[in-house]
């Protein structure tokens, strides 16, 4: 699984999943704290759709942590101020980077989290779609009103 997808799944998943995975790692391996969780500002890059160009929308507050497990670096970067989740994310990232043995057993956890998030996304999309305005039907209603006024 790609690092970006894995990180997004962990960030959007429940606290319990991330905590459980991090606990599995720390129960068997020593995690050396390279950089304690700290608040940082990150520039938010956005793509402007009309010209397809990138620009910086502004800054967001994030929490960053760095750990070493068996000499391999792990990074935990999360939007907002959540020191614990940033630390846990760094531990899981280091476990993947170090190819620790327990990483191979996590694929079912990631698949379940991905399916759950897809279901939640579909539900949210259907709620948004239910409020969508059909401008074609509004135009037709205006034409009917205009015809009624002419008679």
C-alpha cells in the first residue's frame, strides 16, 4: 500500500485503530523520539481549476513528530493540535519504513478501514446530492410561469 493512501486511511480512521497499531510496534520495539510533537505552520497548496495553476491558499496549524525505530525514521504529521495521534502516526510510519514483521499482518485492518471510509463517503455524497438544485427544472418552471402570464 502506498504511503499516502496508508496515511490518509490512518488519519481518517478511528483513534482505536491507530492506537492499536502503534501499541503493537512499541510492545516489541523501542521507539526513539527524534523530535517531540510540536505545532508547526504548513503552507496549504491548492490547484486553481480554470488555469490549472498552483498557489498557496494560506497556512494551517499542524502537529509534527519524528521517531526512530531500529535506526529508521518515521514521520507523523497531522492537521490540528493532536500530539498523541501525531506520535502514533510516526511510530506506524517508522514500522512500515523499517519493514517490521507485524506490518504484513495489518493489510486486513487497512482494507476494513478503507471499506468503512468508502461507505461513509457514499453516504455523505448521497446526502449532498439530495440537496442539489436542478437548474434545468427551474428553467422549465420559469417557462411555464411565463406562458401562464401570457394567457
